[in-house]
C-alpha cells in the first residue's frame, strides 16, 4: 500500500515536468515552422517556387497551417497550375471558412483562368463578410471591366471612392472605366490669345469641334480646328487614337493636315504609355511637324503619379537641330474631388510645346519651338448631371523677343463636352 501511494505521488510530481517539456517541444516546433515559412516565402518571391513548395509540404506534414497552405497554393497559381491551386484552397476553406486570404487567392486564380463569373462570386463572398473592403471592391471592378461589364465596374469603383476619397488607384481606374460607359462625346472648344502691345499682333482665335468614341481597341477622336491668325483664317483636320495594348499599356497616335499657312502642313505623333506599380505612369514618344519644305522632329517623355487626390506629371520635349538642341517642359498638377471629372488644375511651362497649336503657325514655326518662353495655366473641369462637362481655363505667358526682353500674352479658353 505504501509503495502504491509512493508511485502515485511520483507520477503526480512528474506531471508539471512533462507538461513543461511538451510546451517546450511545441514552442520549438512552432519556431522552426515559422522560420521555415519565412524561408519558403523568400524562395517563392525570388522565383524558386519548386523549392518553396517542397518546404511548404514538409511543414504541412507536421500539421495543417493556413498561412503555409496559402503560400503553397499561390506558388501553384504563379506557375499556372490552377487545378492544384484549387485543391489547396479548398482545404484552406474547409479548415477556415472565414479566410479572406483564401477568397482573395481564389478570385485571382479564376480571374487568371478567365473564369470571370466565378471570380466575381468569390469577391462577393468576401464583400458579404466585409462590405467596405477596398481591396475586394477594386479587384471586383477590374474583373467586371475585363468581362466587359463596364457599368458594374464603374459602380464598384464609385462605391470604393465613397468609402475612401483618397484611393489614388481607384480614381485613376474610374477615369479609364467611365470612358467605356459613355462611349461617345462631342466637344466644342473656343480659345482666344490676347498679346501685349510689344507683340504688335491682333488676337488669335481658335474654334475646335471634335467627336470621340470608345471602341474595343481604344478611343478614337476626330477633330476640326479653325483658326484666325495674322488676318488669315485656316482649317486643320486631325485624328487621335489611344489604342489599348494590354492591361498596363496603351498608345497615342496622331495625324493632322492643313492647306493653310495658319497650321503646319502635316503633323504626326506617337507615344507609348505604361502604368507602373504604386500609381506611377510613364511614357516615351515623338512628334514630327512639316512646314512647307522644312520639318522638325521632337522627342518627348513624361512621368506622372497619383498621390491621394492629386495627379502630378512632368513632361519634357527635346528638339535636336543644326544650331543646337532645345529642351522645354511642363509640370502639371490636378486636384480631384469626389468625381474624376471634377478637378482644378495648374500647369507650369518652360519653352514651347509642339502639342500647343497656338505656337505652330507657319513656315517660321520650327524656329519658334526653340524660343525661351514661360507660361502658367489654371483650369477647372466640372461634370454636370453625368452628361455635360465644362472646362474653362486661363493662362499667362511671356516670350523672349531679344536677350532679356520678354513680352507677354494672355489666353482664355472654354470647352463644353456632351457625353452619350
């Protein structure tokens, strides 16, 4: 009897030690698993996905871990092995039906597989759990747009912006997607340039009428410009195109011609735009202008970024020539409000822009591209009833007539656009 009591006491005294030992082993295994997960994650992000999968499977052999399983599923998806991804994600959802990460991964897999309807279903499941989740609202908008459900894509982005007015990516995408909803627009623009007396010029006037349409290949704009300058009146016919190349790339093409000395005889333009991560955009392109028997080619590039409700961009023009190379540039800033069509803008310019018809008049205009000029422009863009856009603007500029001697001009313009 005494021996039995002694054995029981011995076992009871050993229990805390056993519990402590078990906890220490579990803690050690947890630390090893955590370190192994980080190693697997780094391998996957550095492109060594096969080795990352081996490590994930080794960790999962010790017991199910949602984070590790999600990483395993992602590596399959990145390699295009979507069926394997679905098997892993089904297991994650079976163990954790509330996993937003699994729903996010599933939405991506179905989107990449072009199963848009299924992808939207996973976004909706996530939004039922968290209706104000900005990531899923943005993802859903992109999927809807890819499936050509443009009105629903715009509605999803508008909901996101109501939640967060400072979401730069959403503002940028809403600008693009709205054009798909309103496929047509007619725009009438009037511009007048008033010069200082030292210029000894009558006011210049330009009236432009354009029609634009959004197609599956991108936007196309046809425009007629009528200008009165130096007592002469002339017409110019232009065509702009913005072909969509891929999700993050689009182009710009321009051609114009005129039989009047008020405009260049011909003009060509081409540019490639690319959207970078973190709301950056960059472009490279060129413009060629023909003035009678002479011509000039200008190279241009731009970089821009959305910062909260602001769009800031810098564009430069480089014009090579026999007498040297001239450089001009523009800094543009816009402050957007509740709608991407509602903003105020400021543009600072140095030198002459080949995209500004005001400075391209006749056969002497190629030399004007190298003038030392400065300008500042303020504008307001406002949409009314989602159908009409009004855009008044005012600018002041100065040109260097002789070394150190500047004379100024004032520009006022207004445009009215009808969307339909």
